């Protein structure tokens, strides 16, 4: 299953609402997670099951979607949110990641 | 608190075998899937494969012929071997725990990453 993320990068300001999309090449129910990665660090789980917030993750992060189209939204961008975000489908093997979206400071 | 700590050789020559080990502190092996994931320099993430507590494996077809993932429950660790490496295998390699909630699976704990460079 091929996962296409868009945009590949974006520039935003602190306080902005940011939306990242992920499209699957076939239906994957809600078997999708979102991860945040900062330079030199391992990815961190934000969302699983398309919309379930991982424990300890701020509520400004939310996920939605089902089937082939999914969205990660950051309601009010904070300085610590500048990072690269990846989606991951766990519908079937091989597990596949999207290409990533780099969120940069405007 | 669960922690994954990984280690292995960081510099290999072409045709050598990559070998990494990940030890799990503070948690059980049972009920989880244990994966290896890699990230080529400046690029995205690629799932390599996994093993569960019973020793059942799943591999990415892109690497399957060269990859072996094994488990040593007595030492709370699992390992990755990739044979006949080339420059294309140069990447940061991560171990990760796959956990489930209902029918959804996700990686909730990760190792710190190991940079493996393949160069003659």
C-alpha cells in the first residue's frame, strides 16, 4: 500500500492551524497512525487508529479520516511542533510510511 | 517505564553482514511485535520487519531475502541481520515496539537509533 502525504513541506507561524493529509492507495479502514520526528531523534507516536490521541500528547493534535483519506491537524502551532510528520498504515504487510511533511517556521 | 536500547557495528564494507541488537528494559515481550525500521540519510522511514513473542516473523519483501530477525526472550532482546549490504543500506536503524489497541497497531516505544554506514 502506497501512502502519499501532502504537502511535503510547509511554513507556518506560531499559533497557526496546520493540516497535513495522507492518502492511501487502497482502503485501509482506520488503520493509520501519525508520528512526529525531530532531527536526530526517533519518531514519536501522536495518533493511532486514525483519531485516537496517544497518552501524553497535547490535545492540539487531532486526527481524522477513514478508508483512503486522512488528516492530521495541529490546532495552534507551538514552537516545539516544528518537526517532520509521518503517517503509517498498519492495515497490512508490509507496513508503509508516507513520505513525510516538514513543518518549518515562517 | 519501557526503554529500548540498541547497539551494533556502525561501519561496514560492501558484502558484509549488518548485525544489530535491541534490548528491552521494563517490559514484557509477550503480546507485542518487535520491529526494525530504517531511515536513509535525508529520507523517509522504511519498515524492515518484525517478530512477535512466539518467534513468528514478517518481513518487507524489498529486503526479505537478506533479512533475519530473531528473538532471545531469556535476555529480553531481539536482533536484526542483513546480509550482503551495499551503500543503499546506509541508514539510521531503529528498533521499535509494536503495540495494539483493539485492531489498531502502532509503535509506542523506539530505540535511540544506530547509524550504519556501508563504505569501501
